[in-house]
């Protein structure tokens, strides 16, 4: 079938629609492409499969794999038509059993072509490529029906993939204009939208995995536990309870408890600290189902951090689900903490980059801290950082310096909004202190942060 005819047929069945559509990112788009409708038109599905098939050379790969769900029917069509074995990427990784992300019969080092219906930023295809790589497969080529011309094709090529698309939004708009299906004004609006909404490679790199995907690769039991809580309570909020007395902290914990997944403490800042305080805090954490994160930022030589972690005065190793560590002393301090045998019940969070305006954590330091975190992936659940994600896919990014009302505190702290943190920097967990505990009603404020944070996380997927 001629390409022009194919475009007109796709337009007729409503796969290409014009109007005002709100995209997942919140942006208004003058057009919408929905290939999921194609399964209701088997003849047309077959035609699209045939046209895509003309763009591939099956001697160059062993399998094809469609990006779920919309491209599954396309890959099946091509697979049947050309007798090419198929693989299926699970949308949600299995929680139990093999934890396998790719279904099908394959061996390490075999190659796979990835198929999608639409390229926007390139992120979805990259995620499938990552999942294939994790299973030992190789991927060099990608194919899509449609390119929205928003930079995705270039992003994927910049990452070294050979990418082809059957047609672009410009070709589609040109055909529909020539055939009188849209007018010149709409044609201009489409092209203006494309040039104003390019997705740069930096945004693609900041894009992080879904919580389910992180959980499927998480190693430490507390990371798995935390992600379970986040999903079940629908909150990625860590409240930093930096109040000065135990009494105030217990009150705060009870108020914000229903809205948080984690409570962060600085117990050495608390007046009137008594051992019984921790017992009460633990019971509040059980009641509201959140975990405890002591932000002690251990940073000395191995023999000292071991003592600080296990000493009687705060007994941190006995109650904290997570602790922060600096790696300024090198990876040996992490090995020392591990040798206490207390890290099965407590995960480490490495401070890789700080939020202060004059921080000394430059790129060189941050990269080394991320590398050390990866090297210790059995005990490190994630990193604290602003602009960098952990290397290991099962580790989380925790980001402090979040406030929806102010930009800084005149003491060096600088703030971002949750939207910036989740959508531009790929944050997984936001840490909010004064934004919540200084509010008149911390419980209500925490609920507001919870709602904004969850929405922002969903916007990045
Ligand atoms: O870089 C950092 C790392 C941390 S852990 N910047 C930070 O602000 N923090 C902590 O996050 C800090 O110790 C404080 O407990 C919290 C931020 O509090 P806020 O009141 O500024 O939201």
C-alpha cells in the first residue's frame, strides 16, 4: 500500500486526532496519536506490519521485541509475517519467582530489534533496550511507525542506535493538508508545537525508572520494603523531622505519619534524648507504616564509624532502617560499617552531592561517590544527590532541598520544587524538612507535598 494511502487510512480510523490534548507531562498538544486503536482493524494492522517489515533486514538480528503495550500487536504481526522469533518485555517486572523482565527463549549475546509505534523522547525504547541488556541480549537497531519529531530519533542515535521510522509528523501533516483533511492554520500549529517542544538528551538521561522497575532490581531488603510502602501509600515523601525536642518529634511523626514513606531524623540534635523515645517512635512508625532514616552522615575512618554506628548512646544500628554516609574517607569506611554485621537490617544512603550553594561535592567527587555506591550495591540502597542518578538500577535517588514556598534559607540551602526534582532530575524520594515541620499544620502540609510529589512522579513515567 502506498504510504499516502496508509496515512489517510490511519487518519480515518482515528489513530491521528487533532484538537487540544493534555499529554502525560501536562503539556497541551494540538494532535494525538493513539496506535492502540489499530488492533480493532486487522487489515490495516497487517498493512502497517508489512510496511515496517520493508525497513528491516532480518539477517541482522535474532529477535524482535515491541515496546509494551501498543507495539506488541505490531511486533506480533511482523513476527508472523516474516517468521522472526519474538521476545516480550514485561511492563511490570515480576515481584516473585525469576524476576525476569523478558519472556521468550533466548541466549546471552543474541541480538534484538526494538519496535515501537511512536517515538517522542526515545525514553520508552531505551528502557526496553536496558531491560534486554540486563538479560544479556544485545540491541543495535530500533524501528518505529511514527516519529513525532520532538528529538527522540536524534536522542536514540546519539546513544548509538540505528533508528528508522516509517513516517514523521511533518510527512503526515503534509499529506493531510494536500488531501484537504486539515487546513494551513492547523498545519502551522503542528509544526510550531514540534519546534517548541523538543526533548533534549539531558532530559532523557534524567529520566528514571518506575518504582516497580527499581524494586525488581533492588538488592537490599529495606529498599524493597520502602518501595512497597511508597506504592501502597502512594507517597514518595520523606519528612525530615529536624525539630529540637523528642516530644515535638513524636508529635510531628504522628501528624505526618499517614502521608510519608520515611521519617528522617538527626537524633544528635534532640534535647532530652532518652532510649524510651526510640521505642515510642518505632511504635508510631508501625502504626502509620513508614520507615526510619537516621541522617547521621558518618564520615570518619573505618574504626571510628563502626563505633559511632553501634555505640550505646544512640544505638543507631539497632533501630534505623537507613543511615547516611559520606564517602570522603573512601570506600573503606563502607566496608568497615559492613563488618559490624548490622547492615542486613539497615541500608546505607551515600551522600554523593549536597544541596548547598557552595557545596564542595563537584562532579569529580559525585562521580566517584556514585561509583563507590555501585561497588557496594549489596549494602547501599541509594544516594543523596541533586543532579545525578545512581548507576545501579536497583538503587534510589533521595533529594533534599525541596520546598514549594521558598527558594533558599539565607544559610546556604537552595530549594527546588517537586516538579523539577522528579521531572528534570529524576528524583525517586523527596526530602522535605522546614517546608513541613514549620508549617502551621504539618499534617495538612505533608498531605499536600505527598499529593504533589506523587503527581510529579507519575508525570515522568
Ligand atoms: O545535601 C543535602 C543532604 C541532606 S541529607 N542537603 C540537605 O539539606 N540534607 C538534609 O535534608 C539536611 O540535613 C536537612 O535535614 C534536610 C533538609 O531540610 P530543609 O528544612 O532544608 O528541607
